[in-house]
């Protein structure tokens, strides 16, 4: 088929067409834009045709002529068919420009009016195709789009390859796709040799789990749980076509697969992957069924399961391409996971049970034996249920909570209604394992199923707690749960403790009330102690300690000691909401970076061993934050990105991880990415109604704006943080460490008086709490205020002192920022390059790339912007109203807005509004200019 267009703007490719292929798509786009050709290759269903269509849509608009063909296997025996698709509609245009012999041969081949063949007219046909493409290119660019090159009829493939190799120097580009099974396949090499010189070969590989989830969501299957998406990704091998077919089948299925069973495979995929199955012997097919039912099948396992001729039957399957041949590997591995799933789905139920029964005695691992026993058994069976519960506990101890959850569900399925423990209790244990594994959707579904069936108060309260837990930072969405949970708890102190512990979190996340959160946590700890529930008592004490730490409450150290007191519960000791986490936060805020790093590293190691996804996300962030404080920006960025990837993959802690990664990107990575992540975190926190993380996200945004050279944006963001934290009751400046950035940005925007106010208020709390690094950063910012007021000598002395103290405390990045500020002040209006040597060296040691760019781009203007001239004091103040004169007079005395409000019995907002009118009437822009009026001189 041929399409001709006049020149026009390239069509924009819809981003949904290249999900997971953005980088490859960009490379192919660049190749085409530079006039080159592209060959896409990869296995069936991997998305070659999708990317080909997207590229053709975008770049076809720039070509005068687009020649297309798409071959099929059923038509590959017809000679010259693909050539007819490519040139059939332009034959009348190019024929008059071809030599007679070439024209005759080409017309004969394309129209079938004569007997033409490569053997008889080979040279004439080859030259005719080449001449035709050159004739078309003489009038404008030509794009040849050919899909499924592997099905091109041999004659067309030979002619197209001959021409392609000789098109250099002409505006003819090829955009082709071919199916290849291996990266080094002979088919790929053959087709690449048939392309123009310099053709870019792009191999499309499998999608990641996150990309498969995005693809399914885009195609309307976003309702599938994360655990199901994970199984789809495993079964499909990351193949987008297979993943979509599996997702469609699951979405249409009224009943999901049983725990431990493979996914149902739709008929369309069964036919695709099992076309060779009929060539197997009956016994070989049974052997492969046993292999498909096993987790890690080996010839030895198959022998133990009664398959005596396993080696020969596996060899037969390998010859048919059903099994991968790996001589050095003992495992029996299917060529694609979908073959195993389709084979299992195709087998009758009684044959599947027989395979599991054989494996239940053959498998060496007790977890595998229990799983197979369950899948071989129908109905309830207390002995089978007990073995499954034991296997779940073993999986939990091994750090495989996801496996434990699946086994727990199987145990519940086989537990009689009157069993002890009962089926609901076992389901709840499975749900708690699912939370640990990061499978919150599965946990929520289990809990809601229990609530439909359960009548025992303890089971119902436990289920309500799982519903609340799985809501995460969107707690506002489950507000209606709390009254129901309290009603089910009755007057049982153990159950009430669970509910009040969650109410403490609600007070913090939804209400943003640290005082109420602290009181609710203390009450929960008291109830838990009365009910002898040590685990909930320890969690409540740890929460109380973290809240007090962030508030700057004097009881925080004492509460941490209570939370660390024996006896401990190992499930709490390593938990991200446990006492170990509270102690880590205390160490970080108290400038004990080395001990904080040791503590969080040990916690991270333990949660990884246990397979706790949410805690791993949390402690990855903690370690990244510690490295960032120490000025190890490269390491911090790696850890933060790992945390964000895991958070997005599991759907846990995305806002917090985006916030922390923004800080790391702004310090050691890409500032634009930092801004995007911070805005994402702000948006999510606002959507969730999460006041606590909204202030953190805004703090990250303000820092990124400062690094990006947008001090006005920094002021807007961090003023909001200041207001939020005042409302939340947070007084410890080590919590967000935004105070110095706000003061610095205020100086840059000419509002030095407000900057000094921020410094004074923050310093008071930092002195009370002994936050030495915060005090040093505040001194660095105050030096800038002094420089803005013309006291350069005092500013230099204060900066030198701040730099020295930050270095001794181990805050390398903050030390480097002080060195940078010092260099700017010392350098004068035209500094030499050597003035920044120390700051450059420090930033380079920190791998603080954005800050290094600031040094490179800095005009190094030592002195702040000259303030505008202001009127003389007497004449200026005479023009003000009485209230305005009183406010201005107090500003001249050095009073803060809060002090002015107290002395005049008005609100702080009224003070701010009055000062705005004063600035406008006097033609000035900050409190600094009012102070200059008091000094009786004009600004220089």
C-alpha cells in the first residue's frame, strides 16, 4: 500500500502506544530524524508492530511517499506479493522513468501479465526496484515501512535487500520489523544485512512488572490486584500481548484462580503456544504436566514423582521448542512461562490433582510438599490445614511473606468451620502476611471477606485494623471504619488498644494534630498494657516517641527508653513503626549521623531478610536521608531511587519516597526531575489529606526551587510549610530543616527582615533542643542577612564559623554551601576563578552536581542587590496612618511580627497587611528599608 502526502508537521505519537519503550522509541526517533533506517526485532507479541506503527505515524508525515507492506505466514509462498504491496500504486508513476528491460521485468512481476522470475529476469528486476526507489526519491523523501519481514516472500525479500544496500546518498529510509527469538539469532543477522548501511537495530525486550501494570491499567484492567499483576507479569514473561490476553481473561472471569494455582490461560494463547503439543506422546505430555505443576522441576524430581522416562520425554519436548535446552543446568525450564501455564490450564482437573499428589511426596522442601498436598485435596481436611499453617510459618521465618500468605489462604480453605484455629483466623494471618509482602490489595480483599463472615469480635476488630492499615496515608477514606471497630471492640482493653493505636495515626495524618496523636498513642499503650498485649504496647510507645521527637517535646527521650525496654517483641523491633525506627529518627535529628547510619543499616538488613516490603521502603528512605545529611549525594540518590522504584512497584509509601527522591535529585542529580517529584508528592499529599507529608513535600519543593534558581518559588513553598508546621504543633527545626533555605531565599528576594525573623524563631527552638547542625545552618543564613544590611565583615566571620562547625559535625553538603556563600562574599563583583576552588572541591567530593553547576554558572557577585533608595524618615513616616506609623516604629526597633501583634493587640495577619500598605506608600519593598529609615540614611 502506498500513501503520498505533502510536507506537514509530524504527527504526535500517542504515549500509550509505547508504554515501557520510551527510551528505545527515542533512539529510533533520533535515527529516523537524522535520515537513517531502523530495524525493530524481538519475539512474537513483544510489541514490534505497535512501535512500528507509532514511528510510521510520526515520521510518515515528513515523507513525500510512504511505501508499506505487512506480510503474513499464509501468503509467504506467493512470489512478488510484498513487492506488489510496496510498489503497486506507484508503478504508473515510475515506469516511464525506467529503462525498457527494467520496466518490462517490473511490470511483469507486479501485474502477473507475464512469466517473470528471479532466475530469468534477476538482474533486470533488481535494478528495476533500485531505479524505482531512486525515481521516487528524486521528488522527495521516501519511507519504506515493512512489518513481519520474516514472512516476506523470498523473491520480494531478495529484491528489497538488493536495493536497500545500494540506497546510500538517497533520501530513502527503511522502517522494518522482524520476529527473532534470540538476541543473536541468524534471522536477525540476515535481515540486518539486507538493510541500508548504518541501520539501527533495536531489540524489544520484555516489560517490567511496573510497565505491565501500566499497560493493563491503560487497557481498562486497572482493577486487578497487585499480586495478580505480578503473576501476570511472571506468566507472560513481560510479553505485552500475552499480558493483555491474560489480563482480559482474568477481568472476564467470574471466579479468580485458587491460591497457589497458575493463572487461567485464554484459548487464544493456548492455541498460540501449544500448537506443537499434539506432536508429543501421551506420556511425555504427562511428564510436562508434572513439570508445570512444580515450582522448580528437575529430572530427579520428575523421577521421584513417578515419571521414569523423564529425560527422554523432556528431550522430545525440547526438540519441539517447548523446553529450553541448557546442558549445564539441572532444572527443567519451559521455553516461555506461558507454555507451562497453558499446559496446566489445558489439563483436566483430575490430572492436575494427580500431578500435585505425586509431587506432594516427591518434593524435598516441606513448603512445596504442603502446597502440593493442598492442591491435590478437595474439601476441608484438618490435617492438611495444619500442615499448610506450619508451612506458612516456615515461609514467614524464611522471609517469604508472600508465600506465607498464599499458604495461609490454602490453610483457611481446608480448615473446617468448627476448627481451632478457625478459617477466619487463618485468613487474617494470611492478610497480615500479605501486608508484610506489600500486597495490600490482597490483604484488603481478605479482610473484607472476613468481615462478611466473622461474628467473633476479635476477628472483626483484627479485620478492621487490616482495612485501616491497607489505606495507608489515605486514612480519610476509611473514617467510617472507626465507629464500627470501636463497637466490635466493646470494653476489651486488648481490642480497644488496637483501635486507639490506629486513632493516633488518624489524628496525625488526617487531622494533622500532633498533640491529639500523642495522647491517643499514650492511651493505646496504657490499654495494651492492661490487656497484656506487649506488641501493641510497644508500637504505641514507639509512635508516641516519634510524635514527641517531631514536636520537640521534652518527654521524647524518656518515651524512647520505655519503648526500648525489655521484654521486646521481634515483630516490633525491626518494624518501620517500632522503637528501632523511633531511635533512628532521634539520632538523625540529634546530629549523630554515624550511629544513625549503623542503626538504619541493621534495620534494613533485617527487614530484607524477613521480606517486609513496606519496612524496606521506609528504611531505604532513612538510609538515603542519612547519606544525604552526610553529603554523600551520589549514594543517597541511588538509595532514594531504589526506594521510589520499590514504592511504586508495591504501591506503598509513594508520596514519601517521591519527596525524599526529590531532595536527593536536587542535591546530586537532576533539578528538573527534583521539581517534578516534589510537585507529585505535594499533589498526592493534598489528595490524600495527609497534612504531615504535605509539609515535608512542600519542604522538598522549596529546596528544589532554591537549587533551580527560583528564590521566589522557594519563599512561596516554605512559607506554606511554616504555616502548616505551626498548625501541626511541630517545633523541632531538625524535622524538615527548611528554615535556613527559607531565610536564604528571603534574603535573595529582598526580605531580609522576615529572614531574620525566621532565623530568630528557629534558633530559639534549636537552642532548646540542642540541634547544633541547625544552629550552624541558621548562622550561615544570618550571615547573608548581615551582608544584605552592609555588615560584610561580621557576615564573613559568621560564615567562616558556620562552615567550620558544619564540617566538624559531618554535614559535608551544608559545609560546601557555606564555602560557596563565603566565596561569593569574598570575591567582590569581579572575582577570579580561584575564589571558588574550595567550594568546587567540596561539592565535587559530595557529588553534588546541581550545586557544581551553580558554581560554574555563578556570576559570583559578592554583594547582594542594592536596595532601592527610600525616603527620609520624618517625611516618609508623616504620610502614614496612625496604625501604620506604630507598626513601622516597632519594626525600626527590631520587633518581629509576632511581637508587634502582641504589643498592639492585633493579629499577625493584620501586622502583615499593615506592612504591605507601608511598603507601598513608602515605595520600598522590605523591612530592611524601614530599618534604613530609622538609621537616617539612604540605601547605597
